[in-house]
C-alpha cells in the first residue's frame, strides 16, 4: 500500500475507508459463520424435512423457453400427463440446510427405476439422492421409502389433478386448497413458490416422523405475487 503521494487528510480518509471495508468483510464472515449450522453436513443431524412438489407443466414450459427441452425429455416429452410430481424430500435445519453429505455415494439403478412414478426423470432422482438424500442418515432404499411415505401423506386438491386449461390462482388460494384437504396442515407449514409468472412448487414441512410442522424460514420464501398461472396438464 503506497500513501506517499497523499496529503495528511487524504491518508486519514483512505485509512478510514480501508477500516470500513475490513469491518464489512469481517461482519460478513461472522454472519456466514453464524448462519451455518454447527452440524453442517453431518448425515442424519437435521431438524425437519421439506417435501417439495413441483407443478410439472410449469417446469416443462420453463424448460422449453430456456431451450432445455432435450434435457427435460424424460419428464416433458411425449405429452406425459404429469401434474404435481415430487421434486425432493429435503433435510433442513431451522436455519439453512445440509447438502452433499457424502459426495462418493452411489445409487442402484433398480432403486432409481422404482421411483419414476413419483419423480419422472432419472437425473432428478440421482441428483436428489446425492444432494439431499445423503444427508438424511438413511441408506438409499430407506430414503426413497421415506420419500414415498411423505408423498402418500399428502392429498392433492382435486381441482389440480387433471387441470385441462390454464388457471390463474393466488398463492394463498393454492395454500388454502391444500390445507382444506390435508387435516392438520397449517398455513405456516406450507409455502407456494413461483418462477416469474408461473406457479413453480408447493413445499410442505414435515417432522422426521412425517407429521406436519411449522417452518418459518420456508414460509418466508413463499411467492409474493398476487396471482400466478398454472399451465394445464399435458395430454397423455
């Protein structure tokens, strides 16, 4: 650092500037450390699950607009009639979440194939196991059995099962529809997310024994739009 060409006041101002920058960097590092759970990425050490249900027609329209139709062919090709599909079952901390708890973990193809009715893309299944399943503390079979049990615990509102035409809805109405058909599900245990103008996902928080439970952090990330569009289910 060369200050020889600066006057006394300029050196003072420059020194104060460096101190402010250093303080900001230190604060950011401290905040990041506090935000990271002390159990970070220890398999089985987490507080609850989030079951994420993706509205497949929105995913496929987004993929087509991004030019990713080829990569999405397994889910979106051939007019496959998917409505809500399982995106994943995610271990969560009260603040933040673990991920990739075992980067060397592998998944048997037979287990992958067994999940295609709920998660209609092999790449999705493999990725969800690597990123989230390895943090559950369960083996591959146990984790995906838990995914299946979590999905079975959720009823989809009948108006969303065979949606034949585009539907404009408010995120609050979608939440209310799920709460109505799922006794015990409260408003602070469900969040609707959106991608631009479309409904993207419904995320439901569940305890480790798959009971509904509140999750303020997930709820705060919900879609803030007044209305979103649900593209129709494709014909099959």
